[in-house]
C-alpha cells in the first residue's frame, strides 16, 4: 500500500507524524506532503504512484474552488481523517446526544 499524506509533519505537530509512522510500521509507504507548502500539482504528481490520498484539513496553496474540483473529479480514493471533535458533531460515547461543552 502506498499513501499520499498531506498534513502537518513539523516537529511540534501531534497526530499526523504518528499516523504516518504507524502506517509505515504496517509496511505501507507514506509520501508526506507538508500542508501549507504543497499544492494540487504536487499532490497529483505523487498520487500517480499512490493508492489513496489521506488528509485532515487539506490546507494547501490552492483556491477552495480548485480543491473542490479536484475532490469531485480525481478518480483515486480520498480519505479525510479528522482528530478533533467539532462542536455540533455527535459523539457515540454519549449515545447520540449532541456534544456540547
């Protein structure tokens, strides 16, 4: 399995570096693309040899319209994995009640 992973891989980041390492420990090849420093052209180039795109927030150097067009038309799987629980989302551990602080 080969993964193109767009995320925050700087030394102070928590989350994406650990996920990438775990995937590699499971014998996946992970191409890390640093968010805010990459763009759709670089993603497309790397995706040619990858099985899927993994990302959290997809903060890249393209317009929202360009990103939406890519997401709507690119034929390979794209997986969004968010670590944060956002307000208004359901938390299964509280059996369907709306999560609020």
